[in-house]
């Protein structure tokens, strides 16, 4: 699987709201009104991750959820991460 350069990843992310390149990962920060709203989102995200067999890193800080994607097997960002970011936006 081809690793994307930072510039290639930035170009691909232009059409996917809220995602940014952070080194060898892409990241989006979601903010929710209530803690349980964020947990409900994580549950949807977990179902999607299992279905797609692509599991993001998730950081929970009260009502803020940070989601990070990278293709560990490839050692960096791939089109797989870009596609997953789009799918995650669809369940948020």
C-alpha cells in the first residue's frame, strides 16, 4: 500500500471536513455538549471500525473526542485512512 506524502494527504483531506495531517497520522477533534453524547459517538465509531477492519486511536477528555488514523502496517498515511476519515464523518 502506497504511503501518502504530507502534501498528498492534505490535498485528499480538502473535501473531508475537520481532518488535519499530524505527522504520520490524520486527526480530527470532536466536541460534544455532554459526556454521554461523545460516548454514543465512540460506540458508532467502534462498530464502523470493526466493519472496516481499520481501528483509529481515540482519546477521550470529558466532552472532547480526538480521533487519529494511520495505517500501522504501512508505516504511515494511506488512502485507507482518507476513506476511513470520510466514513467517520458520516457517522458523527
